[in-house]
C-alpha cells in the first residue's frame, strides 16, 4: 500500500511526508512546486516525487493504475486569505473545482481513503471560545469558503462511492521540524511567527494590526499548533480510516490563546533579539480570537500534542529561520 500526498513539498505536507516515511509508509508526493520549494522535495528522498497538478486526470489515472495507493492526503491549495479576497475565482478553481476533480479520479479508481486539510477559516468570527466541531461555520473570506465547500461536498461524494474521509481543521500551524530543515516559507508570508522572526533577523518593524480588540491586551489572540503535532494527527487519521473509522471533521489546535504581543515577547526571549513593532489599524477580516477545542480528536483518535509550549514552537521556527538555505 502507498499514500499519495498532494502539496508534499509545502510546509505542512513536507513535515507530514517525513513522518509517514518514518512510520514505514510508502509515499508519493504530487506537487506542482507553485509555492513548494524544490529543495524541500530534495529533502524527502524516501518518497517518490512527481511534479504536476493534483487535478491532472491523466497523471492521476496513470498513477492510480500503476501503484497500489489506498489513501490521498490532500494538502495542495492556494492558502493566502488576502489574495483570496482579490482573486476569489482562482481560489474556487484551485481549492474547490480541482479538489472535486481529484475526488472524482479517486472515486473512479476506488481509492478508499482521503485526508483533507481544512481550516479554522471555515468558522469565521467565533461566537463561543473554544471553537468545537458544533460551532457554526460562517467563513468571512473566499479562502474559508473554499475549504467549507469541500467539506460540504465530501459527504455527498461519499454517498456515491467516493472515499471515506477525515477533514482536519487546523488552527495556526507553526514551528518547524526539530532538525531545522523543514519549515514555513510562504510568499508573501502572511503568518505571524515567520514574520516576527524575520523582524528579529533583519531589524525591520513588525506591524501589529489592531490594538483595540476585546482581548487581554487588545491584540488578536490565536491558537498555535506545532507542525509536527499536525503531522502526527494525519497519521492517526490515516490509520483510523484504514480501520474503518467513520468519516468526519476534527478541529486541531492546542486550545491556548496567545496574543500577538505575547508572541512577540516570547520571540524576544527565545531569540535574544530586539523585535521592533509598529502598531497599525485593524485589518478587515481578522477575527479577534480563534482558539480550538480539540477534545473530539483526542477522544476519538487518541491525538495528544507533544509540543504545545509556545517558546518551543518558536525555538523550532527560529532554528529553521536561521538555517542557511539555497
Ligand atoms: N499553514 C497554516 O497555518 C494552515 C492552516 C489551516 C489550513 N492550512 C491548509 O493546509 C494545507 C497546507 O498548507 P501549507 O501552509 O503547507 O501551504 P504551502 O503553500 O506551504 O503548501 C502547499 C503546497 O501545495 C502545492 N500546490 C499548490 N497547488 C497545487 C496544485 N494545483 N497541484 C499540485 N501542487 C500544488 C504547492 O506547490 C505547495 O508545495 C493547505 O491546504 C492550507 O490551506 C494551512
């Protein structure tokens, strides 16, 4: 049996590919390298790498016919919220239409298991904290809508012979592999911790968008989950599906709220650097607080985060940020 990982040359996908290889899985990575990096693919030498689009039907048919793939872990997507507001149709095509093409190919080739990268962005503005699986899903940007659309269609496709699925709604993925080789590189980078660490490295000022939120210190609060803990959840989801576990969705975070100011202070302590900040107005579309309840995945799949501490998450991200890169 083998596993196909779309987007395996990206941030979360690459860390998961390595965890899959370590656990003895045979892995194929399908990535068009649109945002993933060739040097990341080179680091995953135990996996078969295929450069291509995850919705390329001919490529998928040939791969599914040739290899005994029983599961697809689907990370590939467009992921930038602000860009999704400017280019909603591109986000619909890339994240929804293409995912339906992939699911169609899986259905016709009877590939039985699908693990989907969903997002806290499907919830929109939180009404209750922590956010559990029963919380209403009202996305506030096209990126969030694109993830919710796939969530909505998965049960419909399952009913007509499509794969059993587990969708994992990540909150803020952060950190890097412990060896400092696999980590977060987006362009533009919209995620907080890499931007804080860039400010630590080059002395630029980090913008803090909004200091008048109804939170402990006026800045937004987020739930950061170590990328290795996310990878572990994917392995559990895969194993559960293979055992015949029912399809469904799980929220995935640490359940701890960290304000933007607290992240900056922790990064100052971890890096020993002065980090300049510049306070700016709120950005449209930023929910004040996003914190997950992960009680369901803990009780159903036995997931337990091992790297919850924010200073550890930042220390791993810092090691990656400081590593020489090609
Ligand atoms: N990073 C987070 O905090 C976070 C939070 C919630 C959900 N997610 C979801 O997790 C997944 C992975 O996110 P990431 O941060 O690792 O992103 P990333 O940009 O680092 O990785 C995405 C990968 O997919 C590849 N890709 C994109 N379109 C493709 C296509 N059509 N065909 C083949 N490959 C393609 C890219 O080249 C890249 O390697 C995404 O689905 C994202 O929406 C991420």
